[in-house]
C-alpha cells in the first residue's frame, strides 16, 4: 500500500489562476500547474529561497521540494515555448493558518504584529 501524500503548506492562494497567450493560432493546449507547484516556484524563484528553506516553509522534505520545483519548471517551460493556457489548480496542499511572521507574506503575519508598530 502506498504511503499517503503529505499536504504541502502554502501561504495563500495565487492571485491569478489562469494565463494564456494572445497568439494561440488554434493551439488551445492547456497546462495545469498545481497550487503547491506554484508555491514552490514563488518561494524559490521570487523570494530567492533555496530548496531547503522552501521545504521548511512548505513542511515537506527537501527532496520533495526539489521534485515539485522540477515539475513546475517543466510546466512553465512548456507553456512559454508552446503557448496555450496555464491554469493553477489542485494539488495536495493546506493553507497556512499559523500566522508565522517569518513567512514574509501579508496574509501570514499575525494580527497582533500588524497592530503593534514596534514589532
């Protein structure tokens, strides 16, 4: 029996969930990226974290973060080269509700930190 998939922790849902090319020319190919793949790309490529830091934030093993990242990069590359539509949906994830200040995202900061200007 396979081991159950561990849910990946994400800070918040993506602000944009679908992207498309203007010059599709009859190629409506659809690429689906999971929400946890999006989060991995965001953490590594946008926030500049390494795979170890990404894995700690997402609550997964470093090798899992590497696998998710490689899958997401392949999907992004195919979308950029082949065109069509990119949709972000699905995956094994849970939205972080721990209000962890180290996350660096507005949606993760606790309300007491936001109300106290000294913090």
